[in-house]
């Protein structure tokens, strides 16, 4: 081959021609294919560049038109405000000051509802955030697999026992008919009483007498049906914990919604000036019925609505709520019950309490995140979607807070709006816009009392852990860790405080629950508000001995559950270092 190539090249040189050997037919075909592909690709690029330039020109033109309209409107409004200010300056400085106060009052007249998505729905469109969500789902699967594995090792079979669910959500029939009574009154009672008052107020000479009679009637009805009745149902029928919380939380919701309707309706009727001989315009019953179910506590006759319902979105949210309930079950069974059953009735000590608190920080924080995700995101978004309620700002980015003041404002926007407009602002109005710190403390006090009331009625005992953490420590943090604190270090401090606070709550409430179950008060003891957990280490008998005592077992249905849980979880001792 080398010789032939040399000879061939010699022949070419001999003829004095600088020619190149002609390629084979196969090489010609590949070259033609590559050249045609390059030409086709270049044509696509040119066409794509032309399309981009055309779209760019259209977008710029639309932006120019919209900006022109916005600038024209802004210029017109500025000229109007300038003419008004000139006229007010001619009248005098006092009149100008009054107009400024009136304008400020109109700007803060009430909450404005705007169509917008929830923050988590927007964040879940980002793959990195969605991966964190998938990690929580994987942790749930890990809980399920570990529980099945332990059951198989201990009992030789796979067991998924949900006694905790059946016990906690017992007597649902009683819950349903009690809810129907509260709902029927909340819908018909305030509406018809206020409608009659509105008709009489503008056509009667005794306005004060009619108003006082209406206020007394509403107060008595509210206190009787939405105040006394739910408490009677919870105590008389001895509802289990989850059923208790359903009744009490619905009681609080109906009270807040009916108060908002009364507050907004009274102000509208007092400001209205109907034409003589015509009836006063009143809200429709359908708008009030819609308000009772839509996820807001601020009444408006109309809200921004979406054009259609995404039923797949609704079912996904309800499935997430169900998954969160199972998540909560496994957290209680695997992380709380084995640790907080008083260390198998060991003597109670400070060391035991401190270790139990730090054991409870992780499950406590998981419960907080589950409560936020299941209720404030999934539950409220599901009802908002079914009702086509467009304003989905039920919370803000509270996880980025660097102060507790910002955390309290962004954690639960639904309740925060109610407290701000009906507690804080009304208090400022009554005090002549003075005493702002007192108004803030009063809001903290009201919120802390309501939280403690819900916990007391839900658990069946008075143990003011929530009140102390919320009103005392939370109030101090609200003023010391204010909005002036910025930077990532303050966010870390806030999260650390949340972890510790949740650990304290879970630990102390669980210890008190088991003290109430294993160490009930005898008939010879004097009634006391002091928690039973304070005397559980010295006066509490062994739960196994109490299991054979029918009166105690009948008086405390949670005892059977705790004994079953203790037997079920004896095999988990190695996991918790026993």
C-alpha cells in the first residue's frame, strides 16, 4: 500500500498536476446530506429569529399602549387631586387636615379581596421545592414500613391498627346534629333579627330603644346557642378529643363569622340614607350563606370569583388532608406515646422532664407543619376551589420571618384579618387612635384566651401552657424581636424558639393527658385547678393495676387505649434508648 501510494503520487508529480483524488460515492452522499441538513437548520434559525422579532414588536406595542393608558389616568388623577388640594388650601389649613384624615380613613376602610394563588401552590411549581415535599412523603412511607416491620417482628403478622383514630373521632353522630343546630342559628338568627332592625331603624321614631332591644336579643341568642350549647354538648356527652375540637372550633368559627356579619351590617345600615317611602336595602340571604362557608372571616356581599371549579385540585387537597391525618397518627404512635407515657411509670424528675421536652421538639414541629399544611393550605384551598373563591392568600411566607411580630401577622391571615379589623382597629377607634401598645396587648390577650379555651375544652382539662406561651412569652417576643431585626441569624433564632415552644406544648400536654388517665382524682380530693401531672410522680398508681378496676376504666375511656398502646409499643423500646 505504501508503494502504490508513492507511485501514484509520483505519477501526479510527473504530469505536473496538483489534483486531489476524487472521493468515493459514499463520501459524496454523506457530504451532500450534511450540507442539506446545515442549510435546513440555518433556514429554521432565520425563520425563528423573524418570529421572535415579530413577537417582540407586538409585545412592545402592547406595552406602549397600556403604559400610555396608565400614564394618562395617573396624570388625570394627579390634576384632580391638585385642584382639590388648591381648593382646600384656599379654604384653610384646618379643612385640609380634616380631608387628609377622611382620605386615610377611606383607604383603611376594610380588607380588599384580590384574586391570587396561595404561596405554596406557586412554590410547588418549582422542582426544588417540590422535592422537599416529596421528602416528607417519603418520611410518611418510612413510618408505615417501620411500623409494619415492628409488628411483624413482635407478632409474626402485619398489623395496621388505627384504634387511635376510632377513639379520637368517636360519637360523630352527636357532633353532626350539634353542628347542624349551630349552623341553622348562625344562618337564620342574626340575619332575620338584623333585617327587622334595619327596617325599623329608618322608619321608627324610637331608634335608640329599637337598637338596644335588638342588641340584647342578639347577645342573649349568641350566648345561649353559640356560647352555652356547644360547651353543654362537649361535657354532657363526654366527646373524645378530636370530636371535642370539631365542636369547639366550629363554635369559635360561627361566633367570629356572625360577629363580622353583624359588625358590617350595622355600620352599613347606620351609614345608609334610604329615600323616604322606600325600604332600606339589606344583604341577600344567599350572600350570607356563601360567607358562612367561604374561607374568610371578613364579610362582604361579593367576593372575587373564579370562572370554573378544578375538581381534580379539590380531590388532591382532600387526599393530602387524609395523608396528613395518617402522618399525625404515626408521629403520635412512633415518636410521642413511647416517650411520654412517663417513661414506663418511672419516678418523675427534672431530668425526665427536660429529656421529654427535647424528645418532643421534633414531633412538635412536625405537628405544627402538618397543621399548617393540612388546614391553612389544603382545607381552605379545597373549600375555596369548590366555592370559586379567588383570594387564596390564607397565609404569607411566615417561614422567612426574622421577628415574631412578622410571624404572628403572616402565619394565619384569615384570623389575623379578623383580629386586626375588629379588635385592634376598633380598640384604636374607641381610644381616639391612642394607646397602640395597649391595643396590641389586648389583641394578644383575646387570642391567647381563645386558644387556651379551645385546648381546655378539647383535652378536657385546664392546663394553661398555651396561654403562658402565647400571651406571656409570645407577647414579650413580639415587642423585643420586632420588625427591626433583620438577617438570617434572626430567622434561625425564630425557628429555634418555635422548636422549643412546640416541644414544651407537646410534652406537657401529653404528660398531663396520661396523668389524667392513669391517675384520676378520687372523690376525697378537693377540686383544684392545679394539673394532675404535678402530683403524678408520687400519687399515681400503676396503670396495669388500674386496668382491673372497672370504675376507673369506665370513667376514663382513654385508659384502654393507652394500655393497648403501651403493650403495642413495648417492642419499640430499643428505638428510644430504653
